[in-house]
């Protein structure tokens, strides 16, 4: 069984293509089942975030061409439109890639912690829908463990560098003092919660949180002494907002150009700073054509993020050393699976022979046979049955001059017994 990862991310594809190739929470269950139906695909998991969409597959044969075709067709795109933007990792590279992603080494924000949680969500969803098995399951569990080790043993997370932090940092550069600003946060997930914490640390007191679930918005608003509204009421409050940060899982934009135009008129064209962290986008790109609006996407934050990277680069090198070791451990574990299967088969076969002979011995005892004769029968019959097939194969190996087989048989059947007896004597 081999591992394959196929995907796009912020380094290989522009935002508009990432939007078109993203999976929504509604489409993911269907996608998992559909992908698993491909020939030779045994296990699948899909990771889809604002910066990446990745298909993790365990396959019985190499069929990445079929997976690329499925990926394009599922999203209604021509294969040629996406092929130059796709990366494909096979087996060992997949193992390393999964560990690097979980540890934040492949993120736009080096070392950002959110991706590990997003991978756990992808793993949980695949488990729920029965598309993940022993190999991918082990890969994800090992990736989570490596992520934890990297954060414990290195300084990869020592600085507050994230997309949310970058958004707040950029707002601070534009406004200077944020304490008197009113901020509208659209969404109530991890990114928005992180942005709210950074804003709170900057002294922001006027926070409006808009979310599809008003209960979730209220819960987050209470923590930061803000107010909660539904997405449908954004247009009524947008004119109050100096800063807008949006990050939802909506497949369509939530804030349109017309809504922003009306808000600007009410504000008498006082500028609005807007950051759209969502993929697909929450704010129509055409909003950027308006005067008095400063709209930034996740890709626009790259320069802000890069300024905070220096102190993480050395930690990243240490993290890769950890990952190199863990990749070797994973490959060793996979190699051991063959031995586990053989051992299980040998044990089942041996147990079956033992039960057969033991039942015959019990019947002889019940018939009144001499117990000593029954014990001799049991020992001799077990010996003959256990060694019958190996003896045939060893004779054939001798005739074929297969000394390698004879040497292995001696090591397995004789040398090991000698070692055991020596150990018992000691």
C-alpha cells in the first residue's frame, strides 16, 4: 500500500483558483465517498483550508492521474487549468509533507498552530465517514504527535505570528491607536477568535461579531464585551465599522459592493479598512474598486507576515531534523506490518493444528486410554504436524541449492530455540 498526496496551496496557486478548488463543509462528505470509489484507492482524507486543498490517499497501485482527473471534474474544471498548479507527493514524501503541514512548516505563516487543528478536523471527518484506515490513520496520528513535539522542543511558536495577527498588525499600521476604533468581525471560528484576542490586547473596546449562528456569536461577544448580530444584519451595522475582518466558510460572498457603497455614504466617506481571510472570499473583490476602502486578502498579508519570520527560521530547521527521524520511524513501522500479518497467519494455523490434535487426545482419554500413551501421542503428533510442511519446503530448497532458505530456517527454528534455552538457563 502506497501513500499519495495531491494538492494546491498558497505557494502554487492564486487565490481565485484556490477558491474554485476548495471544498465546503457541505461538499466534503460527498467528496470523501466519491474519491474512495476510484479504482485502487483504499483510504482517503481531504484537508481544505483558506490556503490549501489537499487529498491524502492510500492506494494499492499508482493512480495519481485518475485522482487529478477526479479533482478537476468534481469542481467542474478542465484538467489543464489546474495541472500546473498541483503538487503530487508519493509515499515517503507524503509522510514528510503531512508532518511538515501539521507542524506549520508549510504554512504561509511559518509555525502557525491552527493548521494542526484543521488536520485533526479532516481526520475526524474521514473517520466518521469510514474513508480512513490503518495506514492513513497512523500517518495522521504520527503527524499530530510530531506537531506536538516540534512545539515542545523548538521555538517555532515563540512569536505571535498568524494571519489574524498580521491583519491586526496591518490595522495598527493604518490607524495607529486602535482603542477608539469599532471593529466588525464576520465569523466566529478559530481565526476570528484569534483576531479578537489580538484586538483586545490592543485595547479595542467596540467589537461587533456577526455569524450565521447567533448563539456562537453571542458566546464570543460576551468574552470580549462586544455585541452579536446575525449575518443578515451586517448591512445595518457596517457604517459603524472602521475595521472589518472576515473569515467564514460561506461558499458565496457575504459583503457585496453595494452594501459597502451605502455604508460609505452613511460614514460620509470616512475610510474602512477591510481584511478578507476567507477562501472562498467573504467580501466581493469589486469592493476594492471603491474609494475610501482598503481591502486586503490573505495573499496581501504576505509582506506583513514575512517581517515576523526571522526568529522562526532556525526553529524550523530544528523541526525538520525531528521530522526526518520520525519519517524513518514511520517507514520502519510500515515495513513491520508484513511481519505482523505473517505472524498472525502462523499463529492461527498453529492454533488450528493444536486444537485438532488436542481434541483427539481428549477423546482418547475419555475412551480410557493410558494417559502416558495419550501424552506421547499428543507430543509426537504435534511435532509431525508442525514440521510437515516446513520439512517439505526445506527438502525442496536443498534440491534447488537454496542455501539462503536453509540458513534462514536454521536461524528461525534452531538458533532461536538455542537462545531461548540459554536464556532460561541463565
